[in-house]
C-alpha cells in the first residue's frame, strides 16, 4: 500500500462578518491512499480569539441647568458623551464670550463653570475628533450651546393721562417696564386712597383703573422684586405715582356793598368761590335788567 502526501492549511482566528467568535480545528486526522482518505474537523468556540467590531462615533451633548437667558454667574455646564471617552481636556472646548474653570470629569461626563465676560450672547462648542472611545473612534461634533447673559434689572414707571389734580373717576393708570417681565399682578400694587380694577396687560405694559375713595391725595407704589425678566432679574422700585382727586364741585356766592335798594350805579358786585377756579369769564354771569362789566 502506497500513501500519497496531502497538505491542508487551516487559518485560525478568522473573523466572519456578524460573528463574535472564531473557529479553529479541534483535531485533524489525515490519511491518503488509493484505498482510504479521511479528514475530520470539529468546530468549537475559542474564547481567546473573540473579536467585536466598533465603528460607531461617540456623540456629545452640551447642557446647563441655567435658562437660555440667565443672570447666573458662573454658569454650570455639563458635557455628556454617548460612551466613555479618553483624552478629552478643557482645551477641547471652544468658548465665546467668557472663560471656563473647575473642569472635571471622566468617561462619559465632564463639567465646568462658564464665567461670562459681559452681557450678551455666549456660545460653547466641542469640535469633532477631540476625544476617542476604547476602539479609537473619534467623537462627532456637538450641537452648539448658546445662552444670553443679562444682569440689568428692569425699571418701571407709573403714569396717567390725567392732570396732577383731577376729577376723573376712575383714574386710568399705566405701568410700564423697561423690558418684558412675568409674574406682575394687581396684588403687586400698593394703593393709598382708593382701589384698583380692570387690571390687564403683559410683557412691558399693564393698565388698571384707580377708583378714589374720596377727595384728597392718592398714591400708587410698586416695590422692588415683584416681577422678573426672562433672565431672572427682578425689577427696581418704581417712583411713586400721585394724584390729587377733587370730585366736589366748588360753591359760589354773590355779594355787594350796596344796599338791597340803592341808587348806586354801577353796583359793585363780588363773586366768591370756596376754592380756586379757572376759566370764569364775564359771559358766565347772567344779569337781569342790566349789564355786567369790568370783571376782574
């Protein structure tokens, strides 16, 4: 019996697409002749040759607990990767309008404090390719975080179309803020000498009717910190609004130094009001059997 040599090559550890383990030959028995040829190979999992392909870029988000418009300083910022990364440092963050401090973190989460350099819009960016996961995949670019930093307190004024002394009832009043505010309600008005009705408004402008409780001085005040702008800054105190309400008609008397029966001509007449009046003219006097002149 004559045997002929047969050569068979096995490639161990070959990774097939979609597989997480490789196959190797457990045993191979080879005989070749004109009478008998036998090959046996039994596949078994080999934990030592396990291989997982990771080609996915880590994504990254930038967030803050502060509002989009804020007066918080410094502003807390969190950067979150979709999977653990390494080699991410403070210098990988691009800042506009401020500076960063207190940088810390590892793995998926990093935090720092952003200190605005002044009022206005600020931006924070993380570019692509600045950090890598365990497989060496570089991160994707982050969506930009932007916010408005503002620390100016809204001012407020109180006005009315009526004159400082008025008989208008009710007295129309307008409250004007220097910028839109929220949480301003009728209960934020401090009234003296009357009551408020028909309160309405939003943003920068609010109106109401002031109904005097009687004649005399009337005031309206608005305290500080009763309303806030979008950034959370509360208002300053308003200058006091005042009006003198006079709803009582003046009384008038007519007298003369002449007797009730007299030969005096012309007869001197005095007209007296109980309070100062304006716009009184000779045409306002009705005379029977005579004429009026020399009104002064």
